């Protein structure tokens, strides 16, 4: 059931005068104008409460919400009844992990996750540890992917749930979720995956991949902010303890009045993603190759972080050797890029994700995350290449370390005198 509006051609967005070129699509995406258009009537003319069963306003709102639920389900190969609306992926991750842990705590008290997960998964696990649960944090290889043999060895008869994100928000690598799902199903363990960065970007099928719980965020796929979903498998059934109690909406798992306009926008964003994913992926891969090729051609000593093959097309994370991190960010002020995830970039600490790959603090500090998306153009990429090359060359021209490197001195072998 693809919405009629999703058949419209993809619109373009005009950048405001003086605004930087936006290359931070992993932080958030602009709302697709087709999504906004679909949402607008539900703010004014069709303002009913979707849980009001006594009149037309409620009935049409409920119908719209259920249509959106089906559009989301279709994108991931699920049944509409398995989609639970939430406020976003952070709430979905909390509900999945805390909900399962608390429901099955009498039988199982062990959780497995990965050191490069999003902060909301890691922080949720830390809180569960304080309650007495045992958590195993798996390392990653230098390419950002987990070692399946390490996961298999970590599963015990006390393991309730394994949580591994499908696509990493900083380095864009795609974990082997189908293999993880098959292993978890074989061992009788629930498999949860944070798919905030994956839904609408890569093909997903909850049944083929044996996924039991999946977290989704609308604003990462050109939908509105403030809404997400948790897919909760019905067969074999996953049971949760709800975090929010009230009127029993969302099969009792998440009480509260649903925001019809947000649900409608979320559904439309999923319908558009389903229709356009293949062509969009091909276009983004071309733009990413153009960006990486242009930088490599003009700048030596740059390094891609994370596996380049098992990766979403719209992500590139590069470390620029022999430049200072804060100087680099200041030098590319006409680009909206990130030096880490949006949730933690206020910190001056180097990215914990890059450190987990084995990067030293200096290289982690000089990394930039480039997020390409639906409204990124070839002109944006060419502008970015010129801007970055200019900034890096300027910073290196002032760096004595760069001069020493050009003279063939191995900087890592130097023993610096202490003051």
C-alpha cells in the first residue's frame, strides 16, 4: 500500500544564502517535502484523536495511523501488528533492552552488545548492570565489524538478548545481521538491532534475518523528528515490560496518545524509501566515490575508517593525518560535517567508535564524518573537495610534524623531551 504522493518525483531543496553545505545526513535528514505535504491536513482539518472511537474525527485519524503502521511494516517485511510507535530510536532501544531484561530476569540475566553501539544502547546496558544484570561488550575488528566466533563464544544459557546495530552511525559499516540473527535463533536468544541508520538505506527483512526487535527513527529517513518505532516479533513471541503505563495503547507496550501527523509522515517517508531505495543507493554510491576519489587524488595521508565494502552508500569517515582536530573543524566551517556522532560531538574526547577500531587519539581527533543524502548534489561534493583540500593543506603548511614527515622522519619513533 504505497501512498499516492510517494510516486511524485523527488523534489530538490534550496540551500539558504550563506548556509553551509549540509553533509551530516547521519545526524538527521531534512523532511522530504512530499512527507510534509502528506502531514499537513492532520494538523488542522483532520485533527482527531486516533483513539477516539465515537465519531468520524477519531475514525479517520485511526485509519491514517494504521495505514502508516502498514507502510513501516512493509519496508522491513513485518506484520503491521508488530510495529509499536515510540518517540524515536532512543526510546525504542530502551524499551527493547529494559523491557526484555525485566520480563525474563527470573530465567536469564545476561545481555550481549558491542562497544561501538550508539550511546543510548551502551548507557541502557550500564543502567541494567547497576540493577544486577551481566553485560558482555564485544570488541570490533579494525574494519568495525564484529567477529562472529567471539559472539558465539559469548552466548551462554543465561543470555536473554543480543543487541547489535545494523549500521553504525559514525563509520557506516553494516554488521552481518543475517548471520547474527541465525545464530541467536539457533541458541534460543532474542536478537535486537538498532536500525536507525539502516531502515530506508539498505534492504531489511525481519523474517529472513531472524530479527526479534528492531529500533527505527523517522528523522533518519526524511521523516519528522519526534517519532520512531519498535518492531516486536509476535511469532515466536517476544514479551516486554512497558516503560510507560497508561491507557494501554500500542498493545499495552507504550501508552499515550499517538501524534497522527507524525505517524502519517513516518509512514509516507517509509513508502518513499521503499520505492526509491535502489536508485538512491546507486546515486549516493557515485557521489561517495566522487568525494573519496577527489580527496585521495589531491591529499596524501588520508585514511578511511571502517570497512569500505560493507558500508552504507551515504557514509564516509576519514582521518586526515598531520592536522589538528579542532583546527580542521574550524577550517571547514562552510561544510556542515561532524567530528563524531551528533549525540556526543559536544565532547572534546576523541570518538569512542574510532578508538575501538584501534586508532590512536591523534588520528581519531582528525576524523570527519561525511553524511550524504537525498538532496546532496554533485556540486556539493565538488565544493566539499575544494574546501577540505584547502583547509588541510593550510593546516599542514603550519605543521612542523608534516615537514618532518616529508623529510622521511618516523614521527612515532621520536622520544620527545619532557618539560
